[in-house]
C-alpha cells in the first residue's frame, strides 16, 4: 500500500522539463541561469508555507553548527538544504520521492556553487539509505501530509539520527474543524493526504523515541502571507513562484489552502524534538 501511495505522490509533484522552466524564470527575473543566487531561487525552490521567511523562522528553532551533517527528509528542489549549507556551513543530504525534484535539486545546487555541501537522492523517507546514527540533525518541511505511515517515518528518522540530536518538523497539520478543501497544493484529493493534528504528531514522535522541546503555530502568519500573495497577483504570476510546481489549477489549490486556514481545518505547525 505504501508503495502505491508513494507512486501517486511522486506523480502528483513530478513535472517534465522542470529545471529548464526554473532557469528560464531566473533569466526572466533578471538573474544569471548559470550562477543563480539562492535568494533569486527562493520563490520557487522552497515549496512550503511562507517560503524563505518561514524557513528562517523554523531553522532559528534548530541548533545548527558548521560541519554538522543534516538530513532533509523530503527535500524537494533543495532550497532549504542550500539555505542550511549557505547560512550554517552544514553538509546536507536530501532524499525525495520525486525524480524530477531530485534532478532539479542537483542541477540548481551545482549552479549555486554548493555542490560540495549538498547531496540529493531519490528515495523514500520510509527507507532512508543511511546507516544508524548517520546524522547530527534532521528536518522535514511539508512532507508528512503525504505519508500514510507516519509512525514508520518518524521511527526511520530516529534510526538515522545520532543520540541527542534534533528533528525539526514543519508540516501542514489537521485543525480543530473537520474537512479539507481539496484540491490543495499537496494533494488533489484525500487519496494522498494524511493530515495529523499537532497533538497526534507529538504522540507519534514520542512513540518513536523523540522528546518534544518546542512548537510554533504559523496559522496567523500563513493567513497574512496568502492574502499578500493574492493581493499582488493582479498583474499575473511572477517569473519564479510556486505556481510553476503546483500546476494549472494553482490558484484553486492556494485558494483552498487559505480557506482551510481561515476555517480552522488546517494549521501550519512547527515541532522541534530531541532524539533520546
């Protein structure tokens, strides 16, 4: 069953010619496609609520030091991995289900000059290709929503982390109100959407062996963020943005997400926990 779900999730996100589309967008935005700045890429390569600003808020909650080896579980296009490598001097290994994402992550990382610090592999976070205790820290940004076996995911991250290290989870979680207004950016229907509430997530992480240290609810921030996005959309989409990843019904998906936020059906939530 997990294999079939992962196949459908990868198909949902995969886009042919993605690297070329993004590099064309860099050129249209006034950047250099052969050597793009990570700030230029940020609007498209951080595929989660709030983009770069939310990444910085989340990473401020994680103690990162130069030389640490960080796992990015569900690394997408590699934007957050490159941010960690650039800002914190860490080595980052990313793993993602979607081959097109991994291919693009490698291409963009090479062009930003961070190829010696970031490595990306196509694979499942339910079976991470690493030995026990390989990593000094782990992150996962907007990945759990597509994982039915959440308990297995957290156990696998626990396995590959060193004792005492931290795990940063930033996901869209289930709110107090019932329902999800599909389609949303991570799923067209409920068939590949598996939201857990913050309380359920804490319990699952505890069952895996983690001790929760800190949390942050970004609902109010996310509502303001999406209102600004829609207010600035009058002249059409920018050269680089998440619309390049979400597909032709991007407006419908983001509208649904905002409606779900305002109705209390979904909450973007951060949890930082320590491995025992």
